[in-house]
C-alpha cells in the first residue's frame, strides 16, 4: 500500500490512466489485466493478474485495519487477529516486497512472499532436499498455471512427504521473517480469501508468537558472532568430553575447516535458524573457531566488489589513524541499516566485519535477487548483465560517498582532500573493468 495518494485520470470512455511513474514501478504494460477491488469508500486494491498466485474465493471482504509497522508491533497485530478469531489475510509491504499471512478463525493457515529468498525452490535447496542443478532444471520448466512443487514431484527430485514438509517450513520461515520488520505498512483484509484446499496447514498463532520472539532475541546475539553464512569454521578439539545433543553433534561432524555456514545449513538439514544456533553453541563451548570468511562468487562482480571494499578499508584506516577512538566499522554498518529506501534491498543482511571486510557474497545475492524473473528488461538479451553491473556499482558507490563524507568529518582538510582525490581516481579505474 502506498503511503501517498496517487491521482488517476479517467479517459473519455471511462478507462483509468496511470501516471508514468506507476506504470514503470509496477511494470504495467499495454493489454495487461489489472484488478481494482473497491474495499471501502476510500480504499481500493490494485493487483496485476499474474501477481495473484492464489485465487480469491469471493469478493465479500473489507479492510479491518491498516497502519505503519513502526507504530504497531508485529506481535500485537497477530494477537488482535488471534484473539478476535478473524479470517482473512494480513499483508506487509516494505522495500517493494510483500508478505501475505493467511488466517482462518485466528490461526495461520498459509503464507506467501515476493522475496526470492522465500521461494519454495530456494527453501528446499537450503535444507538440502534438492541440489542447485535440480533447482535450476525445475525453474527452466516453470510455466504459467503449474506449481513448482508439482514439477519437482514429476521429475522425482522430492517425495510428497518432502514437499509437504518443505511447504510447512516455507510458511513458518515467512511468518518468522516478518518479526524482524521495523518499517513499512500492514493491512488486514477480512474475509475468506483462499479456497479451503489451499489452507491445509494450521499453525498455532500463540506458539508462533512465542517462537518468533525467542528467535528474534537469540538471532540478535548470534549475529554478533556469526555475521554471515560465508564464515568457515574448524574444530579446536578432536572430540568433545561430554556427549553433544543430536543437533550439535550433526553440525560438529560436518565441520571440516573448508565448508561455509551456508553449506553446513544445507548438509545438516536443520534449517537456517537451528543451524545458526547449533554453530553458535559450538563456538561458545570453545569446540570450534572461525577460520575465515570466503566469497561464494569468483566472477567479475565479486572481483569488482572486493576492489571497492579495499577502497572503503583504505578510508577506514586513514580515519582510524587520525581518530583512534572512532568506531568506523559501526558507522558504516549503521549506514547500511539506515540507507535510502531504494538501496535497502541491496544491503539486506549485509554488514562490515570488524576487520572492515564487506559481506560481498550476501551483497551479490541481493543484487541478483533484485533482478527478478518478471522484470521484462532482464529478459532482453544482454540486459540482465547490464542491470547487474548497474546495481553493483549503485550500492558500492554510495558506500564510497559515505566514506568520503566521514573523511571530511574526521580528517584534517588537507588529508581529507588528498584521500578524496586518490579514491576517486581508483574508483574510475575499477568502474572501467565493468565497461
């Protein structure tokens, strides 16, 4: 839901005319079918036909409440729906992403997300049920009207039991992910919005609330020790003195000094949160230690990103030399968290490590996710590569600009001017590699 009003003009035959910025933002095209549902006397919902992945059972629904996430806690919204035993869909919109949580009589029955990380294929890959090759093969066979899970079943990549467990896990992860939202808008559309056969899962909302709070608290601690999934661990002892719980023992057996956390998550099948927690416990127990952070990609994008990172580290070092008490890494991480809205999807889950090293793997994944499959420009021959390069430099140039602002603030003018000239010269050389 937009935060500002949009003026729509009526044509001579009663047709709606959308402003150019809306046509571009929502990728509207000539001949595309768009549904306009009048919900109240002052609220209407606009939805592209292909964006409706679940059928609406009927049009007898209305918005019960709407607001900003920052002014009303996510848990409070869930509680209102649960206590009121309401049926409908709770929608969260933020950073051009949308997550829908479906309720029946106050209990969660389904969830959807436009975040590529929440797609069923990605979920099944992360928990080790399918390989990257199987994921890509199934994606190539996607056609309108056919569910991704059906393709996986037909190709024999998973069993029906795997699919059922995967969808349940997907729903839970989407629901838990909204607990971390701090901005954006939400609205609850009351009414029976999905066919009953799509709501075969039922999650206890009160249990979800308690688990959501627990995860949020624990992940805040875990992220301080394990900032990304590119971290590699090694064992400090051959064998623990006391027997380990099953989940810890599983992770312990997989740690070899070469595998990243992302690989450990896949191979263990524990799921992202439980794997993070198990590794954290092993770290706290002094059984393992961090070896290094590695980048998943070794292509041109990664090489350029690393060179940009070196420029940022150079700025950090100069500031630290002149202002030893300045926590420069913290300043950069704060910038990533509070960046302009258009850049936040690129910085999602990205941070600088204490050494000044940027989580390049996560940054590049965000870039690739932002070039979604329904972006018609990306489907034009050669355009996807161009868009990737543009997105790459867009976010990295902003980091450089922020660093130079800090240089002006913390360094003597003569030294700051010297750094600015040097960084800009090197920046141009790096950018030429993408031409």
